[in-house]
């Protein structure tokens, strides 16, 4: 019986952690969607203007 309680407690803890991870991913997904450009494409790394490098 003790082993069953330990497993139940471990599974409960694992489930709570999984719920927190999913919540964080949902928040990050929403933030990415809100930051999407007008074309609806989510760009994880923003496009930066390239500066010409001086030639030696």
C-alpha cells in the first residue's frame, strides 16, 4: 500500500509540473501570435537589416 501512495504522489507531482509547462507554452504561443506580422507569419528571430561590411 505504501508503494501505491508513493507512486500516486509522484504522479500527482508530475501532472502538476506538466500542467505548468503547458501553461507556459500556451502563454508563449499567444505572445508569438500577437507579435506576428501582418502576413500571419511568426518569426522567432527578428529580421535585422544587414550592414555592408567594409572591405579591406
